C-alpha cells in the first residue's frame, strides 16, 4: 500500500500544497494502481478533494468547534489504520516532528527554504524550521519542487544529497470562453498581482515602480488574494497616485484576470517554484518577474526580468509593455514555455521515486 496522510487536507481549505497533492494522487491512482494508493483523511476541510474510492474520509465544516478535536481524531484514526494495514510507502502531505511510520519508507516533499532565508518575516519561523529539520531527517527520499529549492536544501543540509530528487510542479489553469462571460473586470488596463503582499513578496516595489513609470496614468493595479487592502496600502496608493483594486480569491475569476491583464507582475525576492508564472503563461498573459530564486528556472526566456528589489529596473520593464508587438511576443513565448510543465509529467517522475522504495 501507498499511503498519503491527512495533515494538509485536514488543516488547509485552499492552498498550494493541497492543490499539489489533489493533482498528484488521482493520477497516481490512475497510472499506478498496483501500489494501492490511499488517501486516509477521516475528517477533512479541504475544498479540492472529491469523493473518490481512494479517499477514506468525510468533509466537515471548518469552525472553532471542529478545530479543537479534528487533528487528534485524525491522528488516532490514522495510527489505527496504519498499524492495521502497514503500508510499504508513506508520502507525508506535510512535516511531522516525529516518525510515526517506522515500518514504512517515507517520502517528503520540500517546497522552499523561505523560513530559513527570511526568519524575520515569520513569527513562528524557529518552530517551523525545527519541524522541517526533524521531518527531513527521517525521510527516505526528499522531493524538491525546483533545482533552486534543492540548492538551498543542500546549503543547510548537505548530508541529504544522496536522497533528493527534483520534480517540477505544474498548473492546469486555462481560460475558457464561457468563463469570459459575466465577469466584472477593472475598466482601466491593469497589471495583475497575485497572492500575499507583505515581507519578501515585495509588493511595494510594484507600486513604487508604476508610480515613476510614464505609463502610471494609463495603468492600474489589480490584486488577487492576499486579503483586502490595509490602511497603509491605501495610503501608499494615494501617495503614488495609482488606481488599485482588490479582486477577491475566486480561482475562476483569476483565470479571466490573467487573460485580460496587460501583464502579471511577480515582485517576490524568493519563490520555491512560482506557480502563478505558469498560470499566467497558460492563460496568455505576459509575465514580468524578478530574476531571482526559482523564477528563471520556471519562466525560462518567456518573461521580462528585472533586477530584484530595483524599482527603476522594474519601471523600465513596465515601459516595454506599452508595445503591443512586445506583449504578443511575450504571450507566445509564455504559452510555449508552459508546455514544458505538466501534472502528468510530475506524476510519472514521482512514481519513479515510489518504485525505488517499494
């Protein structure tokens, strides 16, 4: 048996990690049924999971009452299931500080080393770093989602060099004609920003760069996810004389936002992979991003790059977006680059890891 545990699905309604496993697991079931893959998650809150034969569990409401007991109910039930079935391989969906699957081979996916690199941005960085350290120590194999993540891992833990694979993530995002209908969009042409905006994400750089660009009167900024604007951000927009809009967090709306944007802009100083870059390219949206961490590894020659942390460099790149010919070139390059990443490829390479452990 190949077991996937409950950890991420019982704690995350939406998010990149649960999206990754919700794409991986059904494909493993379809192509490697011989390993008897099972996702055992007695009580889960995740919205990506569908009722399938390989999912053992039920969705419950995410509220204060269920938070008090669902983790421990899941843990007790998981241990009972584990000792009864003794799976050969366990792919943990998140980190554990103790190996509770001692009779099995353990696979652990590593997404980034952001807390290690930017501890000041994470109030609980020390405990998360320690949790990750313990989990990696007993893993039989570590999957890194990018070469950049692997490089960072081996900088902190060089002793794991002989049990690491790099398997890129993917994105299944595309914009259908039906989704283009009845969607409210900003009236003014906009640059799209996706996700959290604080700390190393460096969102302020976009505001500063656009504020000094010759295009700042003709372009606005639309933010998806990351929460409503704070009072500080509203004040920042006013001082820079920039129109900014918050567009919520509906994935279906995001696809339309990508398709209609002048460009998607990623100002982050560090990403473990950078799925929004792939999403944008698949939706025919030009990409502008910092030349840092894993972003060039994912984007290749398709995006326009700027010097990390340099507002003047970003402003110069934004200026290039005024050319329709340039934008069309970026769109075509992006669509071509996005074809190099797929969930089917991710699954095939992950199954090879399982094969070595069975």
